[in-house]
């Protein structure tokens, strides 16, 4: 019970909440939920996936029951394929059958897939009920669990149906990250290195160090700092209308193009972002005056996590550029590209041409 809990506030007025970060804090979920200022109802649905359920659902159910809640476990098959309307509807039906109503709430226990799906279910169930996020992947702890974007995919594309729905509480226990396969663990550092590049240079230096040991306390520090960065950006631009939240797209314009051109599933998101970061960092040297040694520090950090930095020849630049032009960020025909003039800073530029983007992709080979 003496595990330290760092609380990061997400100041969103009436929708404000805290992200609690610590090592070994999962068993405290029930108590922490019961201490929320606006009390949660007695009944809740614990939505999780088939990989996470055997690892952590018991701890979650025991903790909730001990605090006086009545949880119903609803597992869905692991993987992106579960993030769709059909599964969302099935989950809602199970919740109705279990007697959950407008006074109930949802726990999202898992990675970004579960977080987006369960958050979406919470946003639409009885026109919206509270939810608590328990992210168990690096990506979900530093990115998807903070910010209130929820949603599902359609045959036409990812995240096309959804809602902004902020959680009441986020509980990020870094010990859960120990069971991640190495590739999924490393992938998350694509986003962490992105956060460092746009907001905190001091985070990057240790990440580029060859023998960094991930003790739980070190990991908790890194996750907490990333949550602070994401929370500050979200608080300044909750609904992505002011341009601030767009800075989180550093490395993502080209990254999304690569994900799409490679065929979904070949690269994990953070791996495609790594390639996008390499291109965006080099463009930042050329267009924004980023010092070459700063660019190298960023590349060293990516290499440290075995993230891809070279684009294979079978992923053609033409296909990638075609995919990129379909991206919603280019909808108005104007390229808005995130550049990093110094590590720790970023801005949205209109000065990067499609030709320059295409050249930066070629330079990845
Ligand atoms: N809402 C947002 O702002 C936002 C931001 C970024 C990404 N996303 C979404 O997040 C999703 C990707 O998230 P993800 O990378 O966490 O994927 P994921 O949820 O599919 O998790 C990756 C894999 O790890 C398994 N897993 C999860 N936690 C584990 C643990 N602790 N130990 C062992 N295995 C575990 C999962 O079952 C899955 O197989 C995408 O759908 C993406 O669109 C949303
Ligand atoms: Zn991302």
C-alpha cells in the first residue's frame, strides 16, 4: 500500500480529472475510485481484451468489489479488429443484459484499442456514463488514455466514428507494462520520443543512453512526464481546434502515410511514427534550423528502442504520397507540417511543400 502515486491533473473545467501514475497501484483502484469528488454508481462494466483479462482482470475485480462496487467483466477479442460498431453494440447489449443503467460506469482495462472502444461505449450508453481508464500499454499510458478521444473504425478508415468523452480518472500502473511483448513496449517509445522532441529535451538525453535500465521508478518518471506533456497540450486545445493539439502530429503525417502504404498490420503505429520522426527531424534541420547534432540525438533515441529508421524499397513513395493526400490534415489542399526548430519546441508550418515531403521519404531508403 505504500507504492507512491503521482497525480497529474488534466485541467478541463467541469470535465477535469487526474491521471494517477505509479508502480504497483492497480490493487488500489477501488479505493481511488471511491475517493472521487463526484461519486460513481455501484455497478460498473470492466471492458477488457482477451490478452489483458487473464493478466489483470482479477486484481481489478477484487479491488472494485472490496470497495463496494459490483463489477461485470466484459472481454472482447484482442486486436484492432474489435474496434468497430458491431463490437461496441455487443458490449452495450451485454451491459443492458447485466442490468447496468445510467447510474453505472465503465472501466477500460487494456491498451488503446480497449480504451477507444470502452470510452466510446461509455460516451453513447444511456447517452453517456462515466468511465475510468486503466491503460496497460506504453502507447495508451502516454497517449490514448489522456485526452478524451474515443471511437471506432469503419471499413472506410480508422477512428471515423467517435466522440470526445473525458474519463473521470486514469490509473496508469507501470508494472503492467512488464508483461508487454518487447516489440509493443518499444513501439510506445516512438510516441515518448515525439513528446520529448516537441516539449522536453531533458527527457530525450537519458533515452538515447545505451544502457538505460527500466526500473519501475525510472519508468514511472518517464510515463508521468509524458502524461504531463500530453495533459498540458490537451488542456490548451481540448477539441483540436486551436492548432496546439496538432503539434502532437510531429512525425505523424509521414508516419500515417507509411502505415497506410505498407498495409495496416505491417508496422505497429509507433514504428511507422519512428520513420515519420526521422523524416520530420531531417526536414526540421533543412527548414527550421534544427541543429544536426540535435537531430542525431533524436535518431539515437529511436535506435535505442530498435525502432525502424529505414524504409524498405517495396513501399513506394508514390503510394505513400497518395495515401498522405487522402489524410484529413490535407483536406483543404494546404500542407501543414509540424517542424521542430530546437528539441523541446515545435510549430505548425505552411512552408513545407509536397515535393519536400516526397524527397524526405526518398531519403529514408
Ligand atoms: N484516443 C486516442 O487519442 C488515441 C491515441 C493513440 C492511439 N489510439 C488508438 O490506440 C490503439 C492502439 O493502442 P495500443 O498500441 O495500446 O494497442 P492494443 O490495445 O491493441 O494493445 C496492443 C497489444 O498488447 C496487448 N496488451 C495490452 N496490454 C498488455 C499488457 N500489459 N501485457 C501484455 N499484453 C498487453 C493487447 O491485447 C494487444 O494485443 C489504436 O486503435 C489507436 O487508434 C488512440
Ligand atoms: Zn501516434
